[in-house]
C-alpha cells in the first residue's frame, strides 16, 4: 500500500479504458482533460473509455487529419482534440479551440504539450507513463474544480 494517492497502475488496455469510463461518468459541462504521454501510451484508449462513460456508443479514434472530433450523442458533448500534428500558432487560432474549451461539453486533449498556452489553467491532467509491456502508470491531478473527480477516483 505504498501507492501515491493520485496514481493508478493499469495492467492493460481494458483497465485504462475502465479508468477512462470512470472519468467520463464524473465529467461535468465545461471540463477540460489534458492527456499527456508518448505515442502508444494509451491516450486514445483512455478517451474511448471516457466516451463510453458519457453514454455514447461512438468509438474515439486518433484523428489523422482533423484535430477536433465532436461526439454529440452522449450525456455531454465530447470534443476530442489531438494536437500531435500542430505546426504553428496560426493553426491554433484557425481551429477556434476556445469555442470548445470554454463551451458546455467535455474537452479531452491529446498532445496538449504541443500548445501549452492554449488551455485554461483550470484543467484535469492525466499523465500516462509506459512502465513496461502493457503496464502504464496514470497520474491524475487537477485544480480545485476537479476535486470531486480526484475524490471519487482515489476516495480520500
Ligand atoms: N495498459 C494499457 N493501457 C492502454 N493501452 C495499452 C495498454 N497496454 C497496451 N496498450 C496498447 O497500447 C496502444 C495505445 O494506443 P493509443 O491509445 O492509440 O495510444 P496514444 O493515443 O497514447 O498514442 C494500444 O495498441 C493498446 O492496445
Ligand atoms: Mg492517440
């Protein structure tokens, strides 16, 4: 029982999906979840769970050409962004990210580190580290707004 309170170890994709589902069930309008981790860490897998937790039957994918995919058939709209291919700050302005980030849906962002200044300070951060094979360590932190989520996830 030496695990730090805001960290969860996932032993496989299904477990990461289930963690995402819990996050999706707890999400509130206007929430912003930033997902940080290398390619293949499981950001999209987590997002698929989040989408299911919102009650949508859609499957989230890593978008190749679009940077924002809207899923509108859940309890809240999910705006799934992937900034992996972002090139310049102009791209960001053109995307109109703020309409999503300050809207009434849930924004889930892969590769937010590509544009660190583009996001509200009030956000939940999920950092996914590859430990070995299919083991991942998820570290979840957030501003006060997200205390209820951390409380539910870690029951402190
Ligand atoms: N514990 C785990 N959690 C999430 N994905 C895992 C895990 N173990 C293995 N994987 C595999 O790693 C890949 C993660 O892919 P993906 O979610 O698209 O990553 P990312 O979006 O971070 O690039 C998938 O092929 C998945 O099956
Ligand atoms: Mg991805």
